[in-house]
């Protein structure tokens, strides 16, 4: 990976562009407090009304569960083989999983976060266990507010099934997060199928999360660009979304879901561009994937969930809803790389029915993750 020295370009870009300031401005103009995990916004009188409508009260009282929310303790970050240097704001927020984070959740009506590590994947099985034990400690201190997705050592695929089993059965985690490719291989490689078999048997989802591209891809696609632009274009600006969408399609065409038909995979960022292009893929890729038992659309609408992480505009949401339906969309923020205030404002303002808003806010997550 060839990023500019120091702080990763994508971190600098988000901070420089004022995303954090915008989030704080939203909080400042619409302050609120949380009572037992539900946002209670102050009543503001308007012309002809004494307070909010009944519908606004319903939205304020709605349970909101966000499932792509990150943590990265500073001491564990330092243990990684490739140290990740982040913008200081993000480093602080990733490390803070106590009263400061809970207060921000309370201000913005986030009832619960499902926490997971940031890329890259742990490089050893022992490292994965350390991350998972630490996350279990965090969840145990606030079990009603936090849940966990396990980190797994994808570079050592043989270690993954047992660690997932331990994380779910002993630590109470709700699934695992998989940070893209490992050792230059995508996860459709047969070495990872025992992991998928274990996830299916445990009835827990796997969250397929982006990771920076391998060096040969970076060099070919981005190597001639100014480093800061290359760093963002290869990751949050476009590259890793396109790659994760392709990764999802690779899982489908590998026959994975014919072998494990009950397996559920979650992808973020409003479906990593797949909903927009799914009909095209079905019409061109589908006919040559003759070994598959179902259409690409059927696999995507039956074996995948998508989350809203970091995508806070309505057109991508409406596209996802039109393609896969409200039963397969789950709210997420991507905290701290995106902030809770604009995420919650997006959810509240989405032009969808009250029933679909409830599904996206909490109902689908409760069903998929078996949350009380």
C-alpha cells in the first residue's frame, strides 16, 4: 500500500472537508437527550402548533441499532504488523468506548452499536483472540448498548472456524467482520469454506467489510496519481466499494450459497454499488454462470443484507429498497468515520413508510442478530 506518509489520506480528507464540524452543527441545531436508549428531542413551537406532531414523537422514541461501528484501542493498534496512523480525532474516538461514546449516542438517538475492528484483519490467530477478548470486556460493561462482531485471522484460514465458534458461543458475539481479501486471495477460495460452514451452523452473519487494495492493484489503478488523491480514490472515494461489490458477486458465482444456502452475509455502504448494477450483472454474468441453482438477484436478495453505513443521501437508499426490499436493509453509521448526528438525521428524514423505517432502524437487526 503506497499512501502518503503519516495520517492516511482518507482520514485527512474527512477531517479537512469538515464532516466532523457538520455533524457537530447538526447536534447544535437539534439537541436531544436519550432516555433509556430513545431520543427525546426538545419540543419547538411552530406557527399554529404547540409542539411536534405525533409522528415526530414516534420517530424520536424509535429504537435505533447501528451495526457497522468501529473500535480500535490504541495499544492493540500498536500491535499490528502494519501500524495504522490515523487522524487524531478518529484515533481518540476509536479508542473511546465508555462514557464519551455513550454520551454521543445519547445525544443523537443511537440506542445500540454493534462494535467491530477496523482494517486490516488480525495477522495471527493469537492477535484475533486478543482483539475479541478486549471487545468482550467492552460489551460486558454496557451489554444493553454494545454488541460485538468477532475479528478473525483471515491470513490463517484454518484458525477462523474455531475462533468464530469461541466468539459466538463463549463471548456472546453476534457474528464476525471480514476485512476483504487476505494473502492476495478473495474469500471465495475453498480454504475459507469451513468458516462459512461454521457461520451457517451457528446461524450468525458475516459482515464483509472493505480493505485497501493489494499493492499490484494499487500500483496499476492509482500509482500515477497524487498520493492523497490516490489514497482516497482507492478506498472510501470509490475503490474499495467497487472491490467489495465485486467480492460479493465472486462469493455468489463460486457456488458458496448453493453449498451453504442459509448463510447470511452483510455488506455496507448501501450495498457497495451492487443494487444499482444487479440487473445488468444478472443479464450478462448470469447466463455464463450455468452451474448456479438460482439467479444472481435471488442470491443477493436471499443471502445478503445491506447497511446504510456512511451513505446518508436518499437516492442510494431508494435504489436499495427498490432492488432488495426493506426487510434486507439495516441502519449503520460507520462511526467514527461518519458521525451519528447526520446518520440519525438521514434515517429520520428518509421518504419511506413508518413500517419500513422501523425495520431499517431496528427490526431487521433484531431479527438477524437475535437481539432482545
